[in-house]
């Protein structure tokens, strides 16, 4: 499937869900989608065995759809944050937490900030930075953790098709160590889905050894 048509299918599913919101909420969701599309416009995902590199915007749209379709979770601020969850990391500083506060709400800005990995800092090892990041996620309110777990679920589902075996192995280990315990403490459906995807990813890795 071509990039545009693949993105179009996912976008159509998302837009169909957004139509059910009240006008003010729908306007905010559309604004979030527009910003995400702008930030991720030239970015692509990792290529897989069955597809070439997909437009990056497919990922935040799918994360929002996991919340909407699979969890039936419809809080407007949470769906907005899901659509925006990678804009701070991927905008090269062009979008800031302050921008999100001004354009959306303080709560949305806080969720996206919490979900964003810290930029490398010469004063601290990357391992220490990520440890602090994971601690912050585990202590975050449930809606923020739900977004992160939906993000991880979409990434694991995608990684099963990856052509990068080292990436798959590292991703599996990280998911089992960090995200399965978080999911078990947060949402049973996401926990079961992540377990199932990890089992499938592990099987794929072994078949290709």
C-alpha cells in the first residue's frame, strides 16, 4: 500500500471517531492533528518486511485509535495528548511545552512533557536520564500511563514486522522489563495485548536466528 493511501486509511478511521465530539472538543482535536501532521510531515517510521517506511504521522494516529477503538476511552484532553505525544521530541525544539500550554491546555502540555524522553545531557549519563524518565512515567496519573502504553503497544505491533533483528531483541527486552509491569498495574487489556505481542515478537526473533 502506498504511503499516502496507508496514511489516508488510518486518518479516515480517526476522523470518523472525532466526528462524535462536541464542536469545541472537535476543534481542539483537529488542531492537534494538524500540528502533529506539520511536525511529522517529512518523518518516516522504520521499514518492515511487508511495507516500506511509513509516514510517521501514522503512529500517533494509531495510538489515538487504540484509546478510542480498543479501550473506548474518549477523554478529549487525553486523545489530544496522544496525537501530540511525539511533537516535543521530534520538532527539534520548534514546538515547546509552553507552546502546547498556549495552544491547548496546561494538562495536555504536562502529559506530553511527561511522555517525552529527555534530550541528551552531557552532565548525566543516558542510562540515568532514562531511569528518571521511567520513574516519572510510573508515577504519572493513569491517563498519561495509558497513552504511553498505547504508544508502546503500537510500536511492539510494528516491530514484529521489522527487518532489524537487534532492534527487535532490544525492544522485546525493554518492553518486558519496563512496560509489562507498568501495564499490569494500569490496564488489564493493555497488559494482555502487550504480553501477546511480546510472545509473537519473541517467536519471530527465534524463527530468524
